[in-house]
């Protein structure tokens, strides 16, 4: 029988509390054994069987731990992932992979040398928006594609309390936080574009780092637009897909995060399924009607991790793909700084 894998969380902020611990705990193929909380004991209420540790070395020195989840602030991704790999642990690292491509390349090389798994948590791959878009495009529901738009807009006029996101630190700003998600999804759907044009801005008076982005990816017969903003009281639809025969609109990208925030556990039956009122709208030659959402499920991420390590199934979130998105992110930063369109000449290897 495949073994139960022992997991340690390197932090218990929002990422650990919502996106990792509940799914590790819900899967009988994993055991959540240690959680790093430097001063608090917040995890004990939900996960009393997990041992709270006060420093990272307590995780690294434990020979029984199979996987370390590096879900710490972005500037710590590289050193903590490197330390875990050197300690002989498989690693799951939160997006963005690392602040720079060079750091990511070094970690990929180290994981290969150590013979260890390295995975990047791009959870939009397991969300309903991505899965529904795949189905719609496969069915040619809008005809020949002409414009595909992804948008994440919120209203947060004042910078938040997480200084590593809001101040001048490596990988700070909305583009690293959200733009990397949209780049990853676009690359999965369409591959590399032939050109890119980016506009990254600071719009809020109190902000120190970018809080708005608009990125255009050019393909031979269509283009993709990626937008993000923290000054949108009325956000744009999460998905707008225009084709020669119709349009698809979807207001909400996925319902899993709101339901997790509401305390709904992933073990609840139908927990990630949308009601018809939450479906997007498809308007084509057959009329204007609701288009059923394909349910997402973040549980599939950890299911794949176990299958990869125990029965050698392909890894769905390999670091090489995360590196490609990071290369696109750096190219977009250059485009914005130079205020020009840049050709995309990146290797997919």
C-alpha cells in the first residue's frame, strides 16, 4: 500500500490556514505533524494533533518528515526551500516560486541533484475558472477565439498589514502576488505568446509597490489581457472570452476561497460546486444562457503530490512551469519599465 506522507508547514498565516492545512488534514494519505508558529498557537484549535514548533530547524532536523511546505513570505522562499532540500525533504513552495528566475533555477538544479520533489503551489490550476475555460475552449463555445481576458480586481484603498507585500521587499506588489497566477494560467491554456506589453503602476497614494497591472499577450490570431487592481469597487468579470460566434462572461473566478473563509471544510459534500446562480453566461448563436461551471477542487493538488511520490504519476505542478511564468513576469517588468512591446523569446525546456 502507498505510504502515508508526513508533512510540516513552515508558517500558519492565511496560506497555511486556508490552502494547505485543511487539505493535508482531509487527505488520509498525509499526516500534518508539525506547524511553525514563532509566537502564537493559532493552529492548535483546528489541528490539535500537529506539534507547534518555534523554529525552522525543528522541522529540518526531524528525519520522519517527508514534505516541507514553504508557505512563508516571498523573500524567504529561496533560503527556506534550499535548506529543506539540503535536509533531504521534498518541498512544496507557495507561489511566486522565488523572487528571481536565477533563484528558481538554482532550486530546480538542487532538487534534481538531491533526487527530491519540488513543486510550486499554483492552485488556480485546480479552480473552477480554469477548468471551465478549458471545457469551453475545447467545445469551441464562442467559435474562433479572438480575445481572452483574466481579471482580479478588489477594493483595498489602504495598504494591508503584510509589509513584505506592501513595502519595498523582493517579490512585493500585486503583480508578484496575483499576476503570477494569471501568467501561469495563460501559459497553461495557450503556451508562449510571441510578444508582450505590460503596464505596472502604483495607483494608491499610500502604496510603495505596484497595485495595478495590465498585461497584453499577443498570439497569432488572438490576444490575452491580464489585469489586476486594488481600486475597483465594482470589479470587472474574472473571465471575458470573445470569439467569432459568441462571448462568455464569468464574474467570480472560483468559490473555494470564499467557502474556506466561511469555515466550510473540503470534506463537506459538494463543497466546491457552484449553484446555477453563480454560473457564467454564454451568449452565442443559440442565445444567451447560463453555462455550467466545472467544479474546481484544491484537494486534487495534494492527491497528485501523493500519487507522484508513491506511484510515480506525473507531477501536475512542476517547478519548470513555475519558472516559465516567472520568466514572463520578469519580461513584463522590463516591458513596463521601457514602456514598449517586447518579443517573447523564452525556452520551454
